[in-house]
C-alpha cells in the first residue's frame, strides 16, 4: 500500500491513533524515499525532526555529543523534559552515563548472563505449566509475568510482585488498548507509575542484595550529585522500564508470525535450538520501540538538513529496521538473515546494557515453545497498543496443540 504524503496530515508521526494497527511501515517506506529529514509538529505546536533512514538513525544514536539523551527519550514527554533527566542511566550523557554504566555492567555481561540462564529456564518452565494443556488462551493476559521470569530476579523484585509489575510497566509507557477512552488511559497511567514506584521503593528499603540491579542503585547517588531527587529510585525505575517491554513485545510479534505462516512454523520446528540470527531477525521484524528522542546540543547538519541547537530529533527504529538500502527484501522475515544491522538495541554509548540478558530470555522462550507446542494458530485478531513509542500487543488469543 502506498501513502499519499501530499494529503493533509498524511505523514503525521505523532498521532498515536495511527499505531493501533500495523500500517506505519507503508508510511515510513514512502518517507524514506524522500530526501533528508522530515519536519513535524505535535498537536500542541512542538516542532521536531524525524529521522527514518537507517543511516541517519544510526548517526543520531551514535553521536551523543551532538544528540543528547539528557532530556527525554519519548516524544510524548517534552516540556521541561523527563523528571529523571540527567539522573537516570538512559537520560544522561558521558561522563555521567559512563559512571552509571560501570555500576551495572558486571551484572549483565555474557558470563553473568550465562550464570542467570538456568534460573531463567526454571522460572519460564513454571510459567509454561500454568497454561499447559489449555487449547486456547490469551497469551498477553496469561503470560503477563513472562518478562519478569527473565529480569525479576536480576532486578531484585520479589516474585509476589511480578504480575502487578509486569502489567504496570506496559501501562507506564503511555500505551493502552485502542478500546479505552482517553480518561481511562490517564487513570491507568497514574496508577501504573504509582504501582511501580511503590514496588521499587519497598525493594530499595530491604536492603537488596548487591548482585541485583536494585541492590546497586544506591551507588548511583555517587555518580549523580542531586540531593533534591531520589537518584537510586529513578535508576531502578529506568532499568525496569527498559527491561520489560522488549522481551514480551518481541515475542508477541513473533508468535503472530509463527501462527500465521505455516512455512515459517515448519522451519522453526525443524531447528535444534534458537540461534542468534533468528533472535536478531525477530528483533528487526518486531521493532518493539518505535522511536527514541534526542535534543541537539549545537547547530548540526543531519541528512542534508540544518538543525538548530536545542531542537528535538526523533530516530524511528521501526523504519530503520525496514530500510531497503540496508536489508534485502526488508518486508520478508528471513529467519537466518545475516548480516543483520537491526537498530532494536540502539548504537553507541546508549546501546542497550541489558541486551545479552534479553537475548538469553528470548532464546530460552523459543526453545521451550518449540519443545512444548505441536502447533499454534490465532484464536482471534490480536489487538495492538495505542502508542507512538511502544510497538506492542495488548491481546493475543492463541489456539495451541501441546506435545
């Protein structure tokens, strides 16, 4: 489907109502075909630039000096910037960002992730047992603690809080079911933030173990000198919000593909184990985060467009992951695609610190799905989240035949 970009409002990337389906790729494709960046304006008059090509997206994410993260990463959070700007790990630039990263990196290296692998598998098997034998169920509703089987213990959050926390993290990103009203969305957003802050605040008071993310968060107060804000709590919040959406939403999008494509399912079931190439292609295809926001620190030229200091620039990861100049047949899922320069984990100093943990969790899930499921199909149409930031699914009804 081609999009008429000359029609009024046709290339409005902010309008969240457009994200309740999967039609944005057609728009992004047309935008990539035009030179330079794309000037946009939010409903309240805030100007921003949109980078939609792989090259310009990579340049924005790799150049932290010109494109700062110390303001906000979400287009919907503007004004004075994020409340955690300059304090949370994803909302700082070097050298502060580097200091914060050193605190947590030892927990998420490849060797550290390998030590976590057995616990992840055990917890995920227990979760599978809760739905085993059921011919149909809503994957999103019944597997809500899936991301917490991967990150819950690492975060240091008690298992009793995993179901509540799993639901709240999706809500807290401003995402909602298309069937909900704007009023209900605001209520849910407030309740989600309150829930998360309460859970994390209580966990920080324990005191938590040093081999957990929450256990190391108190150290962040040494890297960020800000007595007016709870820096430890802000960083705990940042890690939870960074960890939970990628894993379940990537898996959700992949299950839709496996349920619809018999050839892909046949290929999937013939594999002995889940390889890195499959996970990379799943991340490229799903693109769980639509965009990230940066603010320029000086006058800069990007994609042939001159941008003044203090301007907002959005890097559209979902578009970059289908760029025809980088990915042959970008609209075809190629399970063993290589090379695969997907943008799902970002680039440069802000490349996702938890990428190894996320990949390990997804590999474990797909291995267990292959081991336990004989066939899968959709029991109804999936419902997508309404969010220009998070590309997710709120309901995924599946029919499953178990081995």
